[in-house]
């Protein structure tokens, strides 16, 4: 289950990861990088967000959803 956006953990994020569903495997690396940058820049708006505890802080993990893609395509 995804976590809610947490400003405390956000301040301690040291890594960013993005999980892409199989249906988007044909996207180019450049398109994926562009979308990932937009999603991580507005992490409070994504549909599926997790924080993984690490020794030095947290890793933010965003799972891409169709709703996220629709939102960033309007930008």
C-alpha cells in the first residue's frame, strides 16, 4: 500500500526510484526521464508513493500510473 506524502521524510530523501508498469516498456529512455523528473518534482501529487528507510535517509519510490501520466501530459 502506498504511503501519503510526508514532508518530514521528503526532507530526508537521498534517492529517487521510479517503477514503470510493463505497458510502458516501449517508451524511449528520454521520454521516461522527462516524465520521471516531473513526477519526482511534484511528488505530493502522485498516485502511488512509497518511502523506503535507508541508513542515510529515505528513498522515494513512485509507481507510474495512467492518472500520473495524464496529469503531467497537461503540463
